[in-house]
C-alpha cells in the first residue's frame, strides 16, 4: 500500500503513516495526525460571517431600508438576528428570503423544497417539476399603449390600421390574456 503525502510537517506525516500502518482509514488517520476533527455544518457555522441585517447592508442603508419596508408591506417584520439571502428572494424584500437564526438551514431547505428549487451545498434539496403551469397575466393598458406607440413610430402605416386590431396584435405578441 502506497501511503500518500498529507503534510510537509515530518511529525504529522510520520504519525499519519503510523496510524495507516496500524490499519486506520485515511480520513481517521488524517484527522488524528492533524489533531482536527472535521468541521460539522451547524446553523452557527453556516451563519458565521453573515452578521446582522445592519452588518450585511453596511454602507447601503438605503437598500436595507427599502428591503425591510417591502418585507413589512408583505406582512413580515425582520428580526435583528435575521439574515437576508437575496438568492432566496423572488423579489427584493421577499419575506421568505429572511432566514431567522432559529430557523437556519431548515428554513432554507423548506423554501427551496416548496419552490422546487435544487440546492447543492450546505443545504441539499432536489429540483422538482412545477406543480402547475405558469398563469398568464393581462398586459397592462399603459404597456399596451407604449407598445402601440412604438410600433406606429417604427411603421407610420400602422396609424391607418384598425386600432382595436393593432392593440389585439400587440397583446398577442407581448402579453398573455386573462
């Protein structure tokens, strides 16, 4: 059996080789030779370095305030120890993107599973197909008017076209019907 070089420190390498010679596994020998247990992924370890919402947005208080305001408008009051994960946000201030210290990775996993999102890292979830097809939304009148104006500007001959038909064409091209 060829023993790999795990350390440039002679004492650490010698102890590793001694343990391997006694039949210990590579991982166990490495852990004992380096005198370090593998770091467990706890919520405390996961949140290390994130800091409070104030710390996350230090120097960007205006953005922080907007995000908190939108979360509160959606019915959620972020706690001082919450961590905001923009990767979870469907929109700025999404209440589900605020991870409470008491919820930790369990909160993230629940949000990802609910949405069918895959996550590979500190939180493991599998992707799933959507439970229903996306619904179409009616194109707002101001957007229809804007698109009609743009189309007419590009092609002035469209002024002579039936305006109801032109609006109908714009809606079919740019927006769903509801």
